[in-house]
C-alpha cells in the first residue's frame, strides 16, 4: 500500500494511528472521546511520531472531506450512515481497511445491540462498488466475532488506447477510462 494521507475513524487510544505514522503515513485520527485522544497523543509522543487528532461526534457531525485520503481505516465501530462519507472521502484508487463486530458477537457479550453489529456479508455488500482485496468473517477464541475488508476505490486512469491492447477502455463524460486486463487465473 503506498504511503499517503490516512484517516482513522473512531481511533480510540490510537494504536493503529501511531503504528501507521511510524511507517511513514500522515495520519489524522478522529474520536468522540477526549480521553482516547489524549491517550493517542501520549502514545504518539512516546513513539516519537506525529498524528493529527480531532474530537468529533460522528453521529452529529459525519463530515469527511471528499477525496482527501489515500487510506481510511475503521476498527470496532459501526455507523452505517457514515459509509457513504467514508467512500467519498477516499481518493480514486484509495483503500478502505475496515473491521468490526458481526451479529454473532451478541452470543459473547458486548456489543450486543444489533444497530452496532454487521449481518453476514453486510460489510462486503457495503463496499460492493470497490475492488475487494481481502474479506473475512471470523470468530476468535470463542469470544469475538468480526468481519473485515480491505478494498480499493475504483479509479479512472487517463491512458490512451493502444491498438492490439488486451485492455478495455472508453470515454465517460469526456474522461478516458482504462480497465487493466484480468489477472492470471481470473475470467477472460
């Protein structure tokens, strides 16, 4: 994954934000808890990295600036109404890394409110218009049921047509788009 600008949604104590910052990413983290943000900033200072943080109540202010991020990550948080903003917040070719609880989690404890639990294949369906690179649904140690996806937002590439190319291309609203040939092992 190329280094770039990352948004960590509902970042909590910042473990993922700080890790990505240590790998050269420019990271912004948002959370509703000032305590979590303070913890993330302490962790960043301890690891000698910089992160930008914002105190945001996503249920009241779900604004994510359009096409601003190369990667958006979200772990252990589900607000379905935020998904369109997350998609729009990614630049073309950007990546979503998302993992949160499945409906099966209710048998293990919290969270148990179905509003905060994914149905089977729901996360995959929410990002159906992205290129799915990895998807899983798992139960860990009979105590945690999660679904996770890594997917890439489609992009329009400006590339001229070449005679004899095994790719497809065309023009959409004045923009030339390019679709690479299928990978070996995929359909023809």
